[in-house]
C-alpha cells in the first residue's frame, strides 16, 4: 500500500534519487500497474505540475485537456508498462507530446534533423544571464519566454531545464539523437540569454541586488 502524505509540491523536476523518493515512486508505479488508485494518485501528484508546464508551451489553453487525455491513455496502458519510475516519466511525456501533436494537427514535413554529434556541446549548464533570471521569475512568465523560441529549441529547453530530464530521456521523448538535443538546448539557452526582457530583469536585479527569493525572506 502506498503511504499517505503525498509530496504535492515537488513537481516534475523532483529528484527521485534523493532519500526514499525513488523507492516511493517505484512503489507507486508498481501499485498503479495492478490497478491501485492510491498508487496512480501518487504518480499524478508527482508528475502533473511539470506535465502541465510542458503542455502550456506546446498547446497553450488546451494544456489541461491534453493532460487529461494523456493520463487517460496512461491509465489504460500502465499495466503493460515494464520500466522504472524514471522511464515512466519519459513515457508519460512521449504520450503527452503525441497527444499535443494530434491536438494541434502538427502533421507536416519536418526539416531534416541535424546530423552533428558535437563533443564540445555541454551536457548541462546554462548561460549566466538565463540562470540568474530564472531564479527570480514566476513560472508563467518563464514559460511565455521559452514559448518564443523555435519549437525544437523550446521543447529541448523545457524538457532539460524545466522538467529536469537528462539528455538521454529528452532524446527519447523528442525522437532525436542526444547530440541534436544538446545543440537545440544550447541554442535555445543562448537565445534566452539574449532575450530583451531577461536582460532587463537581470540588469534590474544587478542594480538592486534584490531577487524574488531574497525579497520574500524576512531579515
């Protein structure tokens, strides 16, 4: 039986490997596979917030509906799923992306995927301007800014930075090579670092030395 007190505020980028969270999510997944409603509720609470953030950029106001369709499909097929909790997150996002494509009828010829596998592209890390701004941004504003990127870059940044997937997981969701994911992420982050609103906010923070976090912290 899955224990109570679900971690409602952890979101999609929760660190499953810290403490017992990986075991809890694994137990929840095992329970959901055999039709246990409490197990499925654990998974929903852990992954729904980040799923919605991802879908808001892809489909805008239709995010709630697409998320509901995604969970219905997952509930139908979870009994046949044989991976672990990390793999479940990737699978969930792939289902969501397919539902989003159906919703927006994105059936069109895709440009050829880049064949480059550059060894110099970093696996992690963000430009300082973006990393600094993200610490003091509200989520809706950040998603709106990410949504201004070309779609391949927006999805890569969402999955890598907002959702917290590694390069391999992101590549599986997007159906791309890991090298192409690294390139799209780096290009997206560079664009964000040059975004006028981010630069303005960064300058304002530099001038005042006050962020949302520090302003909200009592002296």
